[in-house]
């Protein structure tokens, strides 16, 4: 790992999620076809499913913000914090992709229901863990530059 990557990891180490003890079967099944896809192929697959035209942007986002997605009409954009180490960028891409695929009514709808936003965030995290699990468990991320 380069010194730059090590500094990035240290900067985020306090907020990095810990892998789950067990990945639920629903997440294993839903993530299987997403595992090890390139960023381009993730977007292409998400476009096919959602019917949206998607862009992926890496930007300096505020501390603590890993990623966000915005949809306007038939166009969508996923913003990922460029300060994240590479494996966590992939985690954030899968997290935001899960929201695009499954939470299409957006924040406004969910804040007016009795369903906790935390449950939607937890499901997106669980999907992201399942999607990156082969890379994580095999240590593929260690030499990413």
C-alpha cells in the first residue's frame, strides 16, 4: 500500500464499518451477479434495471459522507467521496446502487412513512458487504492503487 493510501485509510479508520458476522441469504443472492463487476459494468447493469441514464462521479464530499445519489427524471448520478480508500469507494458504489434499485421513491417518501431510514441504510450496507465480500475476504483491496 502506498503512503498516500495508508494515510487515506487512517483518516477513515474510525468510521470504517466492520464486516458482519454473517451475511444474510437475501444479500448473498441479490449481490451474486454484482460481485467483481467494474464500475462501468455496475452502472450499465443498474441502468438496465432502473431505466435511468447514470453517471458516477468521485468528488470531495463533506466528512462522514461516503456517497449520495440524485435522480432527476430519467437521469441519475452517484457521487462517491474521492477521499475514501478504493475498497470503501466500491462499498459506497454498491450501497448507493442498492438505493437506486430498491428505494426509488426517495427520502421524501421514506420520511413520511413509519419505516425507519436506518433499516434502509442497514439493508444497503448489507448488500454492499455481500457485493464486495469476495474482494474483501481474499484481500484483493490491499494492493489497489
